[in-house]
């Protein structure tokens, strides 16, 4: 039952307009009147095949005449009518049951409100329809409901009529912009409204309305400010103004993902709306700004110009993530933001690209579309856009995006349409570059260097290789933009003069963009009186794995001198990663890990700049490559050795920094009240990093600091910082702080998620019993994805020792709950199980245990299509 990209055909019929009435009661009745038109480019006389699931058909009328059973056929996935006139009106009436919809797709209940999620294919759970993005209609929606339970009734567009009678009322919304049904939204409930206005560059007033649970009104301030900042940014950078009079955002507590860009009516996971200083951390504030920006930017990249089919998902998502990331970097954290993105890409997307689920940024096939909202489509896709931005240059790129938006306004288009527009607009040849959309797998660059002292020539040979992935072998070389510079032996940037067959674009006198297009590229730098040190992949100019040619002393040198913050950070990460991998090897051989003194010196020297340097960057420099990233480097993963190596490295560095850690901690204490600006965020991040080392260096001292910090904190960043630092340490302080926190916050589910998350990632022998206890907590529910992700999700991604317990109990736990949750919510279960899919990479005993759990799931039967696809692909022969 997979669908293939190559099988795309235009629809036989279009729906130009839909007039629907949603009558909410015990169950919900949906009446839909569709204006249908035959697609003149398709043969006439084709059957009409409407999508529709989980609904009961009450009646169906064609041009005012009721159809009888003989005129149509209803099946589990929809409804067929054998033949239709070229133009007609079809009226259906169905009954759906939002109150028992636990999949959170279509119309469902979250707490006391009803809301929708239609992307990707949720609309077919609301009414019979052509549920595909190339069918675009104007929507008119009337909602009828009980007045006291559902005083607020929302849908896309503008309200045009309303009335009340007895204890019922109704309202009609009209959205003139034709849109695919995945952008439809409806909300009914008792919600508070927070309102503000934004005046666009051309002077139009837009009403900005946030709808939240009563009592949360004061927690929208940051989201509201972020929205205004995003609107201003899109005007300033892309010249794009908002196009309706109202922009609505509704905070929903049971939501499968982050948020949804429905036209004029965004629905948000409440964790990306609600914040105030006492309950939200710096990271929460940043995430809110990012997600608000992301959904807002979709109004053009996604809504005004939408997708032809779901294989094109990355067309809207990667461009929108790219725009979100540019916006976010402009809001203050700059290069550090970029480093965070790379860390995340390496932690989640590189592993996906090397897994049985590996797929190109534009997938060729899928069984369940919801499984393709992946780090590859989003994050790798954003890097692909970023590379085109690098190749074209900022001004030409922005101009080309503007041309694309104008040319395809109101249409449903493809990735090819986008790339071709960039090409035509800029005059750049992107033919070979398109391979980034079709070839899966992370390319690897291997660089060797040679210095000829007599000839005074420095030479680099760069080889690229794209690994095989399921269904794709023997790939072609890609067009990889590689940004580089050279430093001389005093650490000064060198004026570049490059001899090579490859195309080179100078970016400054000391920095160049080299276009790698061949399997092997040679770069010669003449007139180098001494051997320079090369700084490669500046700004992470391409999403590749890079084997640096440098020896350790070069890396130490780059950590001290590189002018590019990313490459400087990455040189440090490479040093740490190599040290961790040596330790891992030692542990597997039964030896004690040993580390160079130089490593300790370089990193303690960094700590000593804690007062002066960019503190946010310093925090990143001091943070170790995570366990998952270390494991990612290994052909065969032994989790014990990985965890042991990580701990040994941390312990060693903590020892090298020694008493300086305490001085640094004291010096980084807050000077005044909580402020959320880049400088203060940097200071707090660095302090947190220092505490992490302190936990290894002097646990007793740390416990004292945590106690004080928790006690004095006027903000959630410092409060959670204290709990996080002490999380893995035994002793009373930890228990007391966690207990106090629970007392203080038990009413606030978003804050309690942090408490749950920390405990599920804690390293302790009784972790599985602890998880079961957490799930007994009154705040927990298997039906709320945020709670499930805080307990089970966090355990699967951030508790390597717990998940990989050698008795297999961690895997069994995951499989048990995956099956349980799959009965309720297939999108959620499919995400949880992904921690098992790379079983082939593990040492034999774990491999066996993981595989056994996957097989148990497979044999359980009655799986959601989501879970079925992930499990069967991961068990398939390679
Ligand atoms: N379009 C939404 C966003 O990126 C995400 C929708 C995810 N949908 C899903 N079924 N997983 O903002
Ligand atoms: Zn998106």
C-alpha cells in the first residue's frame, strides 16, 4: 500500500468551494456542500472518489436529488460515485465522534475544547472530500454549539454572521483565499482572548488574538511580542505583509506536534505559547519565538504558495525552517544559534540518514505521510535551502524567493518549480545541486593535506562519498559548497590565492567558497612560506560529515585562533570527540581511559575567559559532544562503553578545571533581576555548563550551590538549572528539591513536564520503577502527548544507560508502551519506537534484544499504519 512520487496524476475533479455546517452536540453532524468541477485536462466520465474515514453517512444529494445505495459505494476509506456531470453540487451529511477521537487528527477534544488538526490527511476524518493539497477551495464554515460550553467558535477567515437561540448559538466564517483542506481549522470552547494590534508597513491594522484557557491571559506576552517581531521581520527582509485582518492563535494542550499554520487560525501546542518568568526557561522563550515565527512565515511559504502533493512537503517546511532560523539568528544569538542547529542536526538527522528510515529530502514513497515529518525533511531540508542561499548570496536569494512567491501565488507547486525559479532568477546552474533532493544519506568529506616547504605550496585533496541507503546505491557526487580560510602560524587569516579546477567564489580576501562537484577536488595554495592551518566548512556551509586532516595541535590552534565561531567550536568538538572515541576503545579493551594534558589545558584556558568572551559561545565550546553523537561515529555500538567514555571525559575535564569551576560559578551569579536578552541568556548557559562539570568535580559543593540557587531563584531557568545539575547525584538534597518543586508546581502541567523529563533522564538503577511511578502521578495521562514525551520520549532519547539495560528491560518497557499508545494515537507510538529501529548497529546481545521487541510489536497485529511502517521498514532485510 505505499504511495509513490512517480505515480502523481492531477485530480479528475476539483472542488472550488465548500460550504460546511458543523453542528456540535453529543456527537457532531457535518453537512458539506461541495461545488465540484471536472478537471478539463482529464478524461471525462471518471468516477469521483472522495476520501472519508471514521464517519457515518446520513445522506447524500447530487444537484438537489438524494442518491440511493445503488448510485454510490461507501468503503472504509471513502465514497465513490461512478459518474458525475462536469459541474455539480454534492451535499453530504455525516456524523463524527470528536469526543472519542484519541488520535488527535481531524476534529477532536483537548481538555474541554474541540479543535482540529488536518495536516497531513486529517480532513478526511471530518467530512467526505478530495483530501489532497492540489485541490483548493474557498471555505465557508458555520459552527453551531451550546452557548455555555462553547462560547468561542472559530474557523479560518472572517466572521460574517452569527446568532443565538436559547442555549445554542452559531457563527459563520468565510475564508476567501482558496486553500487545500489541510489548512482548515475549527475551534470550539470556553477560552479567554488576549488582543493586540499590528500595523503593517503599508498602514493596515491587523487584530492579533490569542485564545488560551482562562487564567493564562498574562502568559501570552512573549508569544504576542514574538508574533509582532516576526511580522516586522518578514516585511523588512522579504517585503511580505500579512494579508488578512485577523491573525488568531489558539493554545491547545493535547497536540501531536509543535504547531499548525492553518490560514489565519494557527493552532499551537500550549508549550509554544504560554510563558512567564517564573514558569518558563530561557529555552522556552526561544522556542516560542521560533515556533511563532515558523507558523507565521508559513502564511507565504506554505499557504499562499502551497504543495502539489505530499512528496513536496519539504518545499514548504525547509524554506519555512530556513526563514525561521534566519529570523531567530537576527533576534540576538547569532552564531550560537547556528551551533545549536548543527548540534541538533548531528544528534537526530545524521542518525536518521544512516537508519532503515533514511529517505531523501523529497521522499519517493511513503506508507503513512505522518511518518515523514522528519528531521530530514525539515532540518536537512533547511540546510539544503541554506546552501542555495550561500551559493546565490543573500540579495540574489531573497530576490529569487520573492519571484517564486509572486509567480506561484495561489498555486500548488513542486520543489522543482522552486529550484527552477532560483536558477532562472539568479543565473546559477543548480542542475547537480538538485541531487540534494533525491539522494539520501549524509555525504562524507575526507580531506588530506600536504605542504611542500621547498615549493612553498600547501595542498588539500578533498574526496566526497555519499553512502548507500535503503533502496539507493552507487550515488553520484554532489555539488557541495565548502567555505574555507587559512590561518598563518601566528593565527592571522591569510589572503587567499587558490589554484584549482573547481569553481571558487571569493567571499572576502581571506575566505572563499569552493564548489565541490567531483569525487575528488584538489586545491593548491601557492606562496605559503610556512604551513598554514586550514579552517574548513565555516558556518557549517554544507550538511556533511567531515574528516578533518588536522592533528591535535592544529585543532588546539584553531580553538584558540579561528575567526569563524562555528569552525572554532567544531575544532573543539573534534578534539573532544576524538578523546571520547579513544576512551571508548580503551574501555572496550578493558583498559582505563587516559587523556592528554593538552586537552585539559585548552579547555581550562577557555574557562578562564568566562568573564570576558561571548559567554553563550563559550558555553557551547565547553559542552561535550553528546552520547548519541559519540555512538553515531561507531560501526558497532556498545552503550556501556559510550556512556563510560562520556563520563570519563567529563570527569577528566572537570578535574583539569578544578577549583576554577567554583570561582567561575560564583562569578556567573546573577547581578540583578531576571532579564531575557542575549547577554543574560549566555551567562546562564555558561553557568549551567559550569555546574555540569562541578557535579563531576565536587558533588558536595555542587549540592550546596544547587540548594542556594533553587532557594533564591526568581526565574525558571535558574530553578531548573539547580534540579538538572543535581539530577544524577544521590543524596537528600536532590530528593528534597524535587519534592519541593512538585509541591510548588503541581497545578502547572507545562512546568511539571520539566520535572517529569528530568526524572526520566536520571541515571539510576531503579529508573524503570521510577517511570512507572511517574505515570501514576495525577498529572500524567497516556492521552496527552506532552506528558508522554516528557516521561517515555525523554527516556528513549536521553537515557542511554536506562534504555539499553543489558537485561533488555528498557526495550521491553518501550515496546509495551508503544503498543499501548498505538491503540490511542499512531503518530505518537511511531515516534516512540524509533529508538529501536537502529538495532543492527548495536553489539550482538543488544541487537538481539531490540530486534525481539520489534518483532513482538510486529506480531501484535492491528497496528496503526504509522507504527506498521516504521517497524516493518526497520526489520526489513538490508
Ligand atoms: N505544518 C506543521 C508545521 O511544521 C506541522 C504539521 C505536522 N503534522 C503532522 N502530521 N506531523 O508547522
Ligand atoms: Zn512548518
